[in-house]
């Protein structure tokens, strides 16, 4: 597996992350709106500095770095603080796909996501387009349980796309 690091996102990651969000292979399976680099700088600064505490109710984000450069991201959005639920999102530059980086990076962040003294999430959910076998494989390698198909779950490139639903519990 390729060597990588996972660290909290920073504003200066914005140009590389923006390029990744704009890449046709990244957009093929995700409803990403690239936006502007300036807007992404502000979002990454906020998400990357958000405290990893049990009362956090905002989106937090990590950057996957390869060779000293941002190559992807992992984000967690708390969807219900009272139920300790959150959703997971991630992407990696296409030329690094299939090398085990995303799975290993997600596994690293799970410690902070589930830790009772950090985000204290008890149920982490994720979806992947049904035909996105690489992303589905990442979730399965990271211990997520397949829960079924959400028909027409997201609109990607103007069409409704079925998504496989997965979840992992802190107790798993």
C-alpha cells in the first residue's frame, strides 16, 4: 500500500481539493458542486478546526495526504447529536484508487469518530452509488454493514441514482 497521512483539513488544501472535486471521475459517483476555491478555503478552515468533542454538531473534515500533497478527504457530518448519528463521506484522487489508501485512511478516522471523548458517534452511516464498486469495497473493508438499496437516493449529473446504504456501530 502507498504511504499516506491523514490530518485535519486546512484552508491551504482548497486548491487541491477543489481540483479533485472538479475531476470527472470524482463527480461520476458524487453530487459534488465544485464551488469556488475561496468558498472551499473557508469551509475547510471551519471543518478542519472544528473541535472533536462529544457535543460537536458541525461537519468535520480530514485531508488524505500523499507525497506531501492533498490527495483526498474524509468528512463526517453529525446528523443527530441526540441519537449520536453521523454520515461519512470521502474521496481520493483517481490515480490512487485501488491501492488501499482510502480504506486505511477511513479506519484511522474511525478512532476519533467513535471515541467517547472525541466525536462520540454511535452510528456512522454511508452511501455509495450502486455501481461504485470501489467505494462499496472500502465500506465493507472498514466493517460497515450493508443495509439495502435507497432507490433514487441522490441526483448525480441530472439523474436519480440508486445507492447502497451502509452503517457501522461503535459496538461493531
